[in-house]
C-alpha cells in the first residue's frame, strides 16, 4: 500500500496547531451567529500565538454565554450567573494578572440584567476583552426582546419593540472606555482584526458584535437578522492589526492610513473607506454614532480607541506576579509585628 | 416632692467595688466618643475587666447616642440591663432617661437639665458642664472645640466620684490623641476642671467605686472588626472586595489600613493585596468568587441586606465549589431594619443560603480573639472545603470595644487545600476529574488557572456537570454530584471549630449559646446557679453544621435552652432539623430588641420555662 | 443472539388496556411537539386519563428530548418510572435508551437505528420513517417540512399498534393546527402513511392497547402556567412584571396574550393592565412592590435564581407590609442547576426569605385547577394580609400538559383587604395608624396614595418604624412591630387553603405531600395498600404556615412520611420546627433527580423505612 | 388687651399655605446640602399649586434618600432599599398614573448600586422627577467615595480617587433622556426653576444636584465642596419656568432668549449668558459637556431638553384612570368568557 503521510498540521508561532485552541462541540442552533464568533476567537488566539493556558474565559448566562465552552479547551473558563460576568472576571484577573481575560456575553446578559456591572467594569477599565454577541433577543429563553432591540423591530410572532435601545458602544464611549468596536458575525475579516487588537489592548475592550439568532430573530422585520445586517453594514474603515512580533507589513489596500500604536508595540492600522473618521476623537465618534442611529446605518469598525488609558490593575498597583502564588513569607507579618500591632490595643 | 440633689442626700448605704454599669447619654457627632473611650481605657488600665457599648443612631449628627461602660470584678463584660450610673448630657433624652432609671440610680447631669424636678429617688449630681467649659482657655471662635471638651469634663467628674485614677486617665488621653500635643493639653485641662469641680461640689461620692485590681494584664481593648481584619491580614487574604454597610465597613477599612502598612512589597513598593470598593454587594461577592476561583484568598464583609443580595452568587459558589470567605456582621433586620442595632438574625439565611438545596459552613466567633483566629480558619476551611464559608459576627462584637485575650501568632502554614500543580495533574491525569471524589471525603481536587499542563484546565459552571466538569443534564450526574456535596458537608462537620463546653456536676439541663449570646448566657448561668440554685451545663456552639461533640452533649441533656438574639429562634430550628429525636428538648430563650443580650433575659427565660414545666431540674 | 425484530416475535402474552407509559425520543427543535400533543389529545378524547411530560434540554435545537405520555384507566397521571412503549427517533440516544429498557418493552424505532442489533428481549417495531416521509407529496425544497412530518408518521404507527382512533387523531390535528388547511392535509397524510405502513408490516400489535372509556368528560388538557395566568386574569391582576426564565416565562407570556384579548377597555381601546418586561428580577419585584403599594394587584413570576435575587426586596415587602404575589415555578437548583428539570427546592427560601426574621405565606398548587384558584386566592391573601405571598409551582406542573378538572368561575368579589378611604380616615383619624393593630389580628389598615384626606398619607420605610409609620430606633417599637408581624402570620394560618386529607380506617401512619408530589404519593399509597397490605392516611399540604388541621392530623399519626422533591428535606425541616414534639415522626421520602416524583420512589421509601423499623404498621 | 390679628398665611393657587407642603424635621447634619434641596422641593410644589396628596415620593437609602420624609407630609412616600428606587417608583406610577412622582437619591444610591435601575428607568422614560443629591461620597456610611467622585478629589482622611467618575448627565443624555439638568444646592434660584420645569415634564427628568456633604466632603481638596462648587459653577443660561396657568410674563433679564414649550402649555425660557448653547441639540450638548469635563468647569442648567419624547406610560397605552380603582366589572371576564377560554383546552 502506498500512501502519502498526512501533512503536518500548520502551527502558530509557539508551535501549536489550531486544534489546540478549539473547544467542545457547540450545542447552539445550526447557523447561529455565535458559532461564527467562536471560530474567530479560536483563530485570533491561535494567530497571536498566545498559550491557551494563559487565557481565562468568562461568560454569563445565555446561548452566547455558552460559547466559552466551545473555544480554547485548554484554557480555564467560568460560566457565571446571569449578568454578573464582569465582577467574576474582575476578581479573577486581579488575583492573577498574568491571565489574559476574554468574556463573552449576550445583549440580554449585558444590557438588561448586567448593565450595572458592565458600567462599572468599563469605569474601572479592567483589562478584559468583552464580546457582546448581540442578537437583540434572549435566545436561550426563546426570543423575547432584549434592551438592545431597535425601535420597530418585530418579534417572530409579531409585536414590535417600542423602547429605545441601549447602544452599548455609545454608552461605553460616554463612560470613557478606551476600546470600543462594533462588528458583525458575517464580517469575519473585520471581526478577526478587531479581536486581535482587543486582545492586545490593556484595558476593557468592548466589542458589540451583531450576531443573528437564526431561530428567533432572523426574520423579515427584524433589524438584527443576517439580511438586515448585511444590507445595512457600513464599515467605517478597514482595519489591520499588526502584532508586536510581526515585522511583515500588514497587507492593506491603498488609501488614507492612520496608525494607532499600542504600548506593547502592536499597531492598529485604519484604512479609510471614504469617510472622514478619527477613532481617537471622542466627540466626533459620538456624533457620528448618533447620526448613524437616526439614519439607521449600521456602522462597524473600531469606533473609539485610546490605548494609553490606565487600567484598574495599574491603578491598584499590585505586584506583577499572581497574588495566588504568594505564601506565608510574603503575606504574614512576623510575630514581632503582631506584638507591635497588638500593643496599640492595650 | 423634694427636689434636693444628691449633694444633700443621705450617704451611700454600701460601697460597691468594680461592679457597675455606667451610661453616658449624648448626641451623635458631639465628639463624646473620645471621652468615652478614655473612660473605658482608664478603668481597663486599672486592671478591671471592662467593656464599652455604643448605642448610636443611624444618622451622622445630632440624634441621641448612649455609651455604656460595664466594669465587673467578676469578669462579666456583656451588657447589663440594669444601669447604676447615668451621665445625662443630651437635653433631648434627659427626661426620658431619668424617668426610666431605677430608684437609687446615680445620675450625673448637666445642671440646666434640672433632673431634680423629675425624680427624688435618685442620687443626683448636677454639674454646670457648659459653664465649666466656658472656663477653658480657648479663643472665643473655638465654640465647636469647647463643645467637644465638655465631654472630658464629665470624665473628670466621674474620676472624682468613682475613684478612677487621674493618672490612668491622663495616660489614656495621651494614647488616644497620640502626638497631638495641643489637644492633649486641652483635654487634660478639661478633665482637671471636672475633678476639681466635683471634689468641691460633692462630698458624698458614688457608691460605685473603682479600685485597682489585676485582671487585665496582657489583655487588649479592641473591637471585633479590627480583630477580623487582623485575622485576614495574618490569614493571608490577598483580595478584599466590599461595599460599605454598617456595621461591617470598619472591617474592610481596617484591612485597607493594615495593608497600607503591612502589605507593601519591600522590593517594588507595590501592593501585596488587591482591595476593591465594589459598586454593590453582588459585585463584591462576584469578585471574591472570581478571585477564589483563580486561587487567591479572597473575602468580603457585609451585613444582612448584603447577604440577601449575594444569595444568587453564594449558591453559585456552593455548586461550583469555589473558596470564599464572607463576614456577615449582623444588624437588626428584616430589611433595612435598625442598621445600628445588633442581632443574630442571619443564622438561617447564611447556613441555608440560596434557592435549591445547599448548606454552608458558618463560624460563630464570640470574642475579638476568635474573630482573629476564626478569620484565619475561615480561609483555611474555604480552600480546604472549596466552598463559601461564613463568619457570623454582629454589631455588638464587631463595633464595640471588648476586653479581649491577646491574639496568638499563627504558627501553622496556610492550608491551601487540594490543589494540583502540573506535576500532580501529570500523576493523576488518568483518574483526576475536577469534581471527582478521589478521597471519599466529598472534596475534589482543583487546578488553578494557568497551571502549565495541557490537561489541567477545566470549565466552571453553575449548571449541571459531570465529574469531569462537562455539561450534563443527566439525572445520575446531578444526583451523584449533590450527594457528594452533602458528603462534603459531613467532612466539614469534623473540621470546623469544636464547641466549648462547661459542665456542672449533676446538671441535666444545659444552656446553648453562640457568638455574643455567650456573655449574657454565662452571666445568667452564674445567676441561676447562685441566686436560684439551678446549676446548668453550658455549650457554646462555634460553628455550623454542628459537631459530633455538640450532638452528644445535646443528647445527654433533658432540656437545652437555646439562647439567641432573634425572634424566629433560627438556630433552634436548625437544631431541631439536625436532631429530630431531641427536637422537643430545645427551649428557646430569645432577645430581639436590638440591644446586646443581657443576663436578665436568660434568667427570666429559664425561670419562666421552669415555672411552666413545674420547676423540676 | 437473535436479531429478529418483533414482527416475528411471539404474540403478546396478555393485553393491557389503557394503562401504559409511552416515551418518544427525538431531538430538540425537531418539531415533534405537535405530534406528541396530538397523540396526547387523541387519547384524552377517547376518554382515557392521560398526561404528557416533556423532558427537554436547556438549549434550543439539536439536543435529546423525550416526551412521555402516561395513560391510566385508574386515573394516575403522575410520572411512571417504568416505561412500556418507546419510540426512538433520535440517533444520538437510541442505543442508550434501548439498552436501558426493561425486557419486554415495546420499541418503535427508525429502522436505520438497528435497535435489533442491541437487544433481543424487546418487542421491536422497526419503521423506515425517513423512507416513508420521502413518499409525502412535497416539493424537493421542503426538506425541513418533511423532517417535521416524520413525527406525524409515528403517530399513525402508534394508532395502528395501540388502537388509537384515527378519527380522534384527525380531530386533534385539526384543533392543533387550527385553520392551517395545507398543514392539516399534510399531517393527515403523514398519519395515514404511518397507519398503513404499520397495518401492513406488523401483524402482532402492541400488548398495550387504547380503548375508549369515559373518564375525561368536562376535563381539560392544560399546563399549570396557563392555568396560573388565567387565575391572574380572573383574579384581577392589573400589573404584571417579569423577567424571562425557564420554566416561568410562559406564565407571563400567556398573561400578555390573555390581556391582549380580555383586558382592553371597550370604550377607549386602552389596556386595563400594565405589563412590563423588566431588566431583571430585582426590578420586577421592585415594580410589583411599587404597584402593590399604590394599590394595584400586582404579580411577577420567576424561578429559583430570581427568588435569590429578589431576596432583599422580598424582606422589604414583608417589613413594610406591601401586598405582592410571586409565582415561583421551581426548577432544579442550586444555582443555574438544571433549568429544564423539575424540583421542589425553594420551599425553605420562599417561606423564610431574606435576612433577619421573617416568614411568608406560601401556597402549594398541585394541579392546573389549583393554579387557577390559588392564583386568585393569592391576590386576596396578599391584599388581606398586606404581605408578599408565594405561589410555589414547579416545572412539572407549570410546563407539562395535565388532565385537569374544569375551572370554577369565581363568584366572590375580590377581597381588597383593609383599605381606608377618605371617609374611613375621617372616622378613624384619632386612632388609626398605618401599623397599628386595631383588630387584634396583626393586620393594620392602610390607605392608598392619592386618598383625598389630609390625614391619609403615611411614609413607608424598610427601617424601624412606629405604629404611626414614623421613623424609630426604639427597642420597644421594634419589638412590638415584629411581634405583630408574627401575630399576622398566625392570622394567615387560619386563612390559607386547608390541607386535603384522605383517611384509611385504622391507619396510624400517613403520607404527607404537597404540590406535584401528590401524584406519585397517592399512586404509591395505592400500591402500598394493594400490593403490600399497608394502608396509609394521606394529607396534602396546600399552604405554609401549616393549618391547625394539619397539626392535628400530624399529632394523630405515629409516622408521617414527608414526600418531597429536594435533597435537603426542606419541608420536613420546617415541620420539625413547627412541631418539635412530633419531630421524630417525620420520615422523609425524597426524590431529587430532576424528574417528576414517581410512585416507585414512594413505595421504596416507605418500605425501606418499614424494614428499618421492623415493619410494624 | 389690644393685639393685631396674625396675618393670614400666604397661600398658593389652590389655597394652601406653604406649611402644608412641609415634612418632618430633618435629622441631617447642620448645613447639609440635601436640606437646601428639600426646601426647594417644598417651594416648587407649593408654587405650582399641586395638591400634596397627588404627589408620590420615592427614595433609596442614604442621607439624601431620607429627605422625602422631610417634605410634603401629606404625600405618600416610599423609602425603598438601596439603589432600587426606580423600579419601585415605576410600579407605583404605572399602577396609578394620576400620581406625580418625585424621587430623591444619592450618588451612591444611583451611580453605584443603582446604576442598572437608573439606566432602565431612563430608557423607559418613566415620568418621574429624579433628583440626585450628589456629594461624591456615601454620607450615611461615613464618607467613602462614590462613583461620581472626580479623579484627584481627596477623602477627608487623605487618599485621592483615581477612577473616572460616572457623569450621570452625560449618561442620561446618551441614553436618550428627554430632560437632563445639573445644578447646585447653593444656586437656589436656578434649582427652583429646574425643579418646576422637571415637575411639568412628562417623562424622566434627571436633575444632578451637587449637594455638599459638610461632614465628610466639604474640605479643601474635595471637588464637591461648597467652596469648589461655588468657585467653579458656570451656569449655561438663566432659566425661567412659566407654568401653563401663569399668564404673567416671566421676569427675565434682557438678552437672547429661547423658549421651549411643554405639551401642557408651560414654557421653559432659556436666557443666554453669553454662551452659544442649544439645549435641544444633543451632539452639541454632549460635546460641551465633555469639553467642560476636561476643563474642570462645573456647568449647570438644563443641559438637554426634549419635552415631546413619548413616555413609558404612553407606550403601554393603559387607561387613564388608576389601575388600582378597577373592580371586578372591568377586570374579570364573564362566566361565558371563561367557558369559551376553557373550551380551547378540551
Ligand atoms: C437570574 C436569571 N434570570 C433569568 C435567567 C434566564 N435566562 C437565561 S439566558 C437569558 C437571556 C439570555 O439572553 P442573551 O444574553 O441576549 O443571550 P442569547 O441567548 O441571546 O445569546 C435569560 C433571561 C437566568 N438564567 N438567570
Ligand atoms: C444593600 C445595601 N448596601 C449597603 C447599604 C449601606 N448604605 C447605606 S446608605 C449608603 C450610601 C449612600 O450614599 P449616597 O446615595 O451617596 O447618599 P448620601 O448619604 O451621600 O446622601 C450605603 C452604602 C445599604 N443600606 N444597603
Ligand atoms: S436560539 Fe438563537 S441565539 Fe440561541 S443558539 Fe439558537 S440561533 Fe443562537
Ligand atoms: S453626613 Fe453628609 S450627606 Fe449625610 S447628613 Fe451629614 S452632611 Fe449631609
Ligand atoms: Mg441575545
Ligand atoms: Mg452621596
């Protein structure tokens, strides 16, 4: 029998095949946008060559929140309770700042029950890639509107939403978030660049990904359907992410270019697609966003970027090593010190 | 009605030495705290067992506040319901306080309050406090300071009336105002003003006298929250998250101060602990669980409303088996209740917290030294058992000043529990599962995020899971898992602090108390023995679930008086469920008025039950 | 091993009429729900007592789902652990399901699954379902529809194999697909395909046969959540706030639909109810309390995690005495647990909810008609008692289809409780106080915001308050208030639904159950009597705190088997606390695997206790 | 004895003296900013001549949240739990839309624990005057920083805040709130006009009042002290509120004037103080607000106004009368209807 040996699997810069970045089999509906995002997350960590064991995965509750089980099996993960992922992630990442945190949440998990923790996570600028898989509905509880549903968008069974949506990006920018992006699970290339940049960002990186729910919110009349998103997507720019270890020039089409460098030497390269848009000018960004809302445009891209903003971890000024590894020698004052302290209470 | 103040009253019939309860009535924010603490410390320095209780309003300024000092040569430091000496400084409450006093009570009061118009059966000591304060050498624009110093005048008066050594007062002032020379001088002047005035005005002194003894050597005057914070420091806590709430805030605030001093990395100057004032209690417990999951010793401190809010995440911590330490410094519920009063009202919600099934280890410190040791034990237990552990203190213990035994230096290393490192994973990789009971004690092994081994990682979820931490809705997986959790609680039972027991020969009935109910109960027990010829055994429960020793003790007694500071007899309910065969033996003695339990409640409770059941021993 | 399918097997030894449990295994989202409901309804229409239970995963599409239909000429409609007939459609579970089947079980299966390779001790009915579906007159692009229609083929097969009248199936299909003519035709065609295939392929039919009887006239097939929603409609609820959570969502969703139809003001076309999908459970209960405070009949529906989150505000509602109705449709905890499985795990957290002291009325509906009547009663009780009232349903009752008695029209007017209007305030203004117990029943009078009388207003707070609703930290005010609240609970005890009792002459032991534990318990009781000669009395508790009648019943029995669907025996714990003298009589019979309680659990539980205690009656 | 009769007390348009709008005696610290706001609330309701019994008062927990007990004794009040006032108010006002709701909260109560309910209240545009008595600290728990404390502001005992504050006004505007104002308890005239306008507004009216905590946050180094606020206050305009029943022309100084009419006929009259500011132009408003943050200006006035925005009550389209008064006749379907409904389940 003659057979060619199977080609050795392609490996990344730390020598791992992509399979080492995969997770358990998804149990989501066939075609669910969330599964597409999962794939992009796998690719992003693999391409960046981050050791899986250094990643910590977080989520709340919902179809979207199930996905951390579907990527990076070799990373630890926490499926917290509904809407409380930010606090759990904060605690874990403070305890061990060597971990690279990624959180996946849904629009219900974030904008409804979880909006309080979201606001305070952003306020603290806790380093965490925060992906909202936004489908405008509660998928797991069978399709009720969430707080990001647009005015006039209809439910599958009829019935239109009449409350103004919470724009998580607008909110994050107003709260001072240093990395705010919006994307679409159908725009894989853009999402990939955004994810890589977010992972490189040392602060909260909010990515609001429109990720259609094919079972409950993909019909005519929905503004979060594949078709609607595809038809209305307006990329603000093309994005290239050049990681610090990459010396090849990012392949970008000709046109106007703006580079935003990260503290670690990585660069986000914005290539204008005709619009005059500066992702570092907050007022312009907000005004553009507001205009687009009125115009029912679906703007995507890295809406706002401020890579130098100090993170909570740096404000707390804790030691660089994980607090989890410190022993009695570093943590427990001496017997003499105890005696000295107690002397004050005599 | 004669309005004669006590200067002209008959001399005290008998002198009582080192045994009194003294209450100072002022207004919140009037600065009496310093004076009261000086008073307390002076008596302490004279070697007399003493405790101080501050009864303050849930506001910041202007409402009535009472500070009670109890001195007892017998060593009783719980609250005494009966007051021997009153100092009335607050016009708002003077009449009410005076009218409520027992005949014969000694009352020192601001002369303008004219208490003598209300009662002629008290020993009255009118003092023109504000007039005296006017004599202090202060510029006229210092009216506020003058109002503060009034308080030190009553300290002087009491020094003279009761025999409190001015030298100890001076030492206490110096210590209290550490280094603030000008303030020290003024306070000393105020004290002397009081002493001098009293010496001149009152020939007959108070029947309650202070005399030096030697019962406080090596002891501390400290509050429970400070002690708990020290326990967290020495117990190796590295993550503290909190949301301010009375009466727990000072626990975390003290921890912050301690870390600023003792948790700075000498090399880098950076912090060896992360402390977060969270946005609310749900976030605090979420952060604690995140940190515990990552492998840090993490805690939060709160009070009842915080526990209610944390319930969902506490149940999550139980089911996912994440170490966490929760201090509940209890106050009066339900709801906002009386935020500045004490209660043992969270026993049930802590032990059985959250929906679905679940029981959690609860520690009951009864003293500052136990706050110190149990805080440390809580971290060991949380990591060993991989579960949230409650330390149930209360306002009385947490915020009041207690005479306490000194704290032992912890010699044992931290017990970090069953943690597998890369090598361990390698060794066990064929058999290990995050939720597999390899040792038969219900406690599985965990790995910490980041462990460098490709098989080390696992996924944590509050939904059903297999031994290998996979998602599961299978009936068998669920049943086996929750039965293992029940088994784990049985393991905990053996690990938790054992009850403290005191026996009386021949007693067939016993008193059972926990936490701060200890003080009123033991004092009441002495009274029952001495005044009513009723010796009772005593067991102080130090943890839930109850230890085997406690079960056996209960089984040996026909009647067990369960003393609690709540309306619903929450501990008794738990005991009845634990020991159905003994359920009818439990007789509840309850106090739930927001004040610390006193011995009279215990005596009355036991006697009235005896009356009901025919008085048989 | 012979692989012969049952067409060649021996004829059934004996025919069993109207007594079987049939389970259909499919995948979630495969559209089998319609077929299963048609099956259920067809049997129901043939006059046979029947119930359907859907065992579905916590996901939306693709995971295994089992639907069980139980028919019983004896009227047993609880879950039966033993299955008589399996329909295996799901390749993912076919092998496991087949291997778990008892010998002799009849198995209808998709031929491709080749179950005959696994077992030769089953009655096998292989059917080429997908092949048959290919024959349906559908355009080729309708593959999805074809996949749906497969399900109706097994309905046809079962019709032939078990004797289910095709006319009733047709009627059920028409009803289920109301008006959708094309869909009806296709489904009928699919059914006929199944009948014809089976008639030709299988000479030997199933031993379990369906024969017309007359036990369902006037009955309904309905789920508990729909019944509760109807109860809210007829009970005059005007404010509904909710946050979606399995298994409670359909309660509020049905209420929304009902209001769209029945709560539109004929004059203005405007809504006669305000329904809010809140941002979370804390907001839902907050809104309910706000609405109840203003005087509306308000409710929310949730499940365990929601109750945990609501705890702080529930305690607030208790202490401020605001009417509120909370439906807890229980699922498996702790934590997220098994969201699509059933449990009675929130008894303790609901009855004793929140920190500090507090006990709350809890109703235990056991059937759709009780969901209907108790929902209404809950609003009356909440307003009469001025407190949050829980209605404790569960997934089994709430989401499954039950054969139920028809619902009685409520003739009595709403009981709006003690509300003073302007005239009432005028009359009582000298004596009235918001929290004053004018009637000795612990229940004060309230006024509603807006009442036009200058003395009508009062202030509501979760902190300490006087009878006049003034702020207070006084010990006496607090004690009197919480003692009145305890008194109010005693009043509640007499008002709540009484237990349902069934006696057997001479029985000294009894079974005690509540909610859906009723079904397995009563069936188990019959088995114990008939198969084991062990007659037992029976009490079904319908509310907490327990009624006097229940106490007396318990006192009359030496042994009381408390049947619950939770691990921690939560009700037994409450009973032991309520009745310490009887604590040792309670023997727990527990099932906590997420499946509805079955009779076998009860029989085994009782017998094993008998074994332990010597078998004495 | 000869004595003049005491002058009859001054009454408002419904004939009530101001005393009928007062509350219990305050137990706050002498000089607390919150007491000043209380007085302005009393005056506003009195001047508008609103029947006290028609007002419903709401609050959470904190010193600020105690104040509803100190005004309008003849109105019903709810002191809810910490941070949950919005939901309780929403329920009450839905149940009885005839009530005029006013809520008083603190910066801790709103921006920390309560931010989630705040966001959703604003999103629903529930008609409620929402006053935040903002002192940058938790007064009642003795002076810890809240989430509105400015970067660099110090605690009384030392220690500076280093987390960016949540700007409740910016947040409310971004969320689409139709009435957003900022004021200062030391600027009584402005606060009075704002309160009156807010009461007339049929939607959520957010008023962020800097209200110094004299006990814990009134020192040098605090940016929420009386002195700091006085020194830095920059009114955007002068505001005159002309209620619908008032035909007298509002007394305003000469200058540029902009009138914004309310649906009920009331008018808010803005008188420019030199700035070019249009309170109805959202982007301009936000940009101004952001600039002022950087410049450490303390802008006051009605920042944003959109009186026609539909409120939640109108979206729900409930009947006009209180739901609380409906009886069996309106609420309970007939026996025949029950029979018809049940028929579906046979
Ligand atoms: C406290 C609590 N409330 C409610 C639920 C029920 N629940 C589960 S997922 C979910 C919504 C999920 O929506 P989203 O975050 O948008 O995720 P999606 O499923 O759409 O991806 C809800 C309400 C819960 N698990 N916990
Ligand atoms: C659930 C809960 N957590 C904590 C507290 C304690 N607490 C009472 S008031 C308060 C903060 C109040 O701050 P703010 O709202 O700014 O009001 P202020 O006192 O400054 O006016 C806190 C944390 C509580 N009552 N309830
Ligand atoms: S229900 Fe919607 S969100 Fe959930 S898995 Fe299916 S498609 Fe995705
Ligand atoms: S503490 Fe501060 S906020 Fe509270 S009453 Fe005093 S001054 Fe006002
Ligand atoms: Mg969603
Ligand atoms: Mg404040």
